[in-house]
């Protein structure tokens, strides 16, 4: 089966990690919304927070008021709050496309979290689940959403899975689910935030625009965790050098972490400033010149590339100055028989074929996926009391016919669909129409899946006015794609997110 573009979130899951699949929904059955409600408490910042957890489904309907999908969610609502205008609510999801929200749910957003030995091996069960003292439930209510095909979300009634497995279908369905939750729970006047990870950031750019233009819902802030808005920056497309330019700083950070830099600088931050300047300057210029690059210029660039990445000058020369991410992950530690992780390059794994050009798997995903899946499934049925007859899909690839339609009208130029998709125009439109909306971009320094250089490039080329650009803030973490799995960084993540939410609130009327 052709590999689907699940590469933008923690979905390098081998078949052994996938939960059992399920058959297509019976279109003759009449879907109905369900709820599993439980009461809990958690201590956050030395304060006891009492809350209600609701696992439920939201029915989506077409223009003829016919059901087309049932969207699963888990909502954590703080008890005792009586004024919706003073209580924020955050809608959160992961990416994929085709990933459930389990990773953010059990990693940082929910009141319970799975404990992993980041960035070292975790091994098999048992795994530990504990109260999440870094949850933002003290600041905002949290709703974890699962797109169609993930979690317990299904196409239903007149709907088909393929209706939702596309850029535009996904944006519409997630937006409608948010709108319906807001309406059903009387949260129209609550401050609203979107927290998406990986492809979930691509989704959020479209959702914040769709919510406003279609439903009149202006969100207060958007949090982009491990951001990708322009797929071109990750694609290493033929004859397009942008991916090489924006990935180089993360290559350098990885080499620095694994002590592959000669005379290793003490300050990673200063080192990366130097690499950024080279990447967007001499390196980008050299790539642009193509075969017009002089021998002297080429040699100077090769020396820098080798010094910054720990990969030999000869390898860079054979690669014509262009090393793709899977090649880098395989090559940087090849001499020791190890590869580095894609989602988090601090992780290492065994190279099974020393002659292979590209890394064959992602050590970080292989290591922590069993812990997350096992801990979440146990939590889902024992603490949240969801019936064991409910099949929770970690990934939509449980469906043999899962295939993503990448067409997006706003991505298109003069040649229509012949383009890499981007939701950057959606975010630009949303920010222009809602100029008080704040954006926070959270970046893992060792994230080779959605490199921080790509996020920086995207926002530098978004076309924002200086006033709108001031609404954008960047945060950096010495970790990977899921920076919050490291306990110390979970504390920083929580502070950054709480500060962002509080600073994005309008004064009460």
C-alpha cells in the first residue's frame, strides 16, 4: 500500500501499534450523540481543581440536516465556573493527517499524563500514568477533538470517510464540530483558543479562518505546536531548494547535541544564530546558483556544511550540497551504527542496514508509541469509563482505504493544483480580518519533522504588516516534536501556554 503523508505528526507507527480496525458505518443506522461523564480532581500549582470529564460525540449534519459524521471528543470542564465570558475554552488536536488527539491529550493538555523516560528507552509495560501538574486546566477548559477516522469519530448517515479525508473537508468538519460544541454547551461568549500540533497547525490556520468567515466565531489565539503551514518547506521537491535551507539549522543542532561538532561551541543558541545566517545567506545563494557556482565558492560552502553538521565534506559533495532529512538521519551517526530520530533527533536507533541511504524508521516514535497507546487505552476505559465496545483508533490508517486529498484552493497559483499545499493564506486572511488574534509558535530545536527554520521562514514570508507581525511570538525548547514529554520542559510549556492565553484575553465588559 502506498505510504500516506502521515509524516507530519507522531504517526510513524508500525502495524503492531495500531488498534483493530472497523468496518464502514452502516448508512441506514440513525446515529446519535453519546456521553460518558465522570468527576475528578487534580492539583495544579498547589491548587485543587475539581473538574468534569466528558467523553462524547458531536453529530455533524449536511445542508439538508442529515447526519454525515459523528465526531468524538473528550472535554475537561472546571467545576464551579458560572460566567462563560470569564472562562476560556481551548480546542486541541494532533495532526497526521490521520492522527488522533491522544498525543497532546496524554502528553500535556489533559489532567493526566503518561510518564516516559525522555529521551532514553522506555521498553515494554507496565507504564506509569500520573496527575499532570502542567495541565492548563487551571487556566482554560480543554476539549480534545478527534477527526473522522481517528478516536471514535466516524463517518455516519449520508457521510463517507473520503468526504473528510482532505484538506478542505477536514477544515470544514473540525470547524463545524467546534461550532456545535460551542452551541450545545452555551460557550458562545467564552474566549476561544486553538491548540494544534504538527499537521494540526496546518489545520488550525484554516479552521480559525473558517470559523470566523462561516460561523462568526473569532478566536482569541492560535497555538501552533511544531508548526508546518507550507508543505513545500518539508517536501524536498525536485528543483526546489527551500527544504534544504530551512532544515540545515536543525541538522546543526542535532550534530551539536551528539557531539559531532569539532570544537563544539558552549552556547547552542549562539551556534544556531551563526548557522541561520549561513543557511539563509551563503548556503541559499550557493544553491540558487546551481552549476554556475564557482569551484572556490563550492569548496567554501562544503567546508561550512561539514563543520556545521558533522557529516563529511565528501558526502556533501556527492549530494551536490543537498542532503535530505532521511539521508541526514541515517548518515550523521552512521559510523557508530546508529540513526537519529526524525520527530526528536536526540533519540537514536540501530541501523539495520549500514549500506542504506535513508533512515528506515523513527527511533523516537518506535520508543514512546507503546507507552502512549497502552497508557491512554487503560485511562480511557478505567478512569473515563468509556465502554470497551468503543474502538478508539490511534490513526486513520486503520482503514485500508485511508488516503489524503491534498488539494486546497487557496494554495493554487497560475497552474491550479500543480502546487504544494499551504494554509498560510488562510492564516493571513484570518489575522487580517481579526487583527487582535494572537499567534504562538512552539518549536522543538531537535525536531526534524517540522524544523523550526521552516516555521521562521513561513512567518517571515507570510506578508503580515508590522502591526500584525507583533501578534506573533516564537518559543523554543531543547527537545523534539513533542517537547512536552520531558518533565522540565512540560513546566515551561505550561507557563508559556498559560501566559499566552492570559495575555490574549480581552478585558471583561
